[in-house]
């Protein structure tokens, strides 16, 4: 099954995405705002894909492998809506990570809009959140452009800088769509 937006194609993550996942998540540049750092080896990436497949079976959705329509066989990123845990609660998280060559093209914003349509209109999720580091201004702008609203700042002295959580409920989503 494929989903699409203006310039991008989205599909479920598969084990055949292992090299692409490691290429992107193993790149230190894609972890500039993640103190946990990049994947250390391909075995770590393999475990991540297995977890994504398990989560998709358990929850009915998970994030996507992303390609440009002009090069549908080349994965340029991963993202969408997936279940995660943040600040002691389970969330439907909007997240993304693109290869550096894809930065600055508006792909994260395009993905965010498509993921919200998927999460609210197709899955009927009650809420979608986005979490970013306080100092990650580009990611904050993406979440704001997509319509998510700032809800809380979470400080963890052992893991600075602070995280910012943005959220949107299905009721707020429906209101935004009526205004458009």
C-alpha cells in the first residue's frame, strides 16, 4: 500500500529498507539534535525495523519509508505517525528523519501535513503529538506549520536541552479543516 503527497511517496517500512535506514540513521549529521547519537551498526538498524514491523502489527500503523516521486525506488527518509512513549505516556508521535541531501526542500512539512491527514482522517486518532529539542528550530517550525500547538516543555537535567511537545487533537484538526 502506498500513500502520496505532492512530491513524495510513502509506504510501510520493510526489511528491504535496512541499508537505507542505516544510511540515514547511522549518519551523524541526522543526529545533531539527538544526544543518543546515530545507529552504531547495521544490527541496531535491523532491530529498529523489526520493532517497526511489530508495532505496525500491534497498532495498525507505524511510520513510513519515504521516496521522491521522481525516484520511487530510493528511500530518502523515514517518518509519519507512530506509537511512542514520551514523558510517561504513550503518544501517537509525528516524527521524521531525512537524509541530509533532502534537507531544505520542504519535505518534512509536506510529510507532516500528509501524516496528519492519515492519522486523523484515515485512522481517526484522538491526538497526534510532535516532540523536538528546544534548540531544533527547523523541527519546531515544521510542527507549527503543520498546525500542532505547543503544549509543554520537559526538562531532564540528565538529557539536555529540554524537549518541547506540540499536539493537535482530532477536534482541533476538524476545526482547522473547516477554516481552510
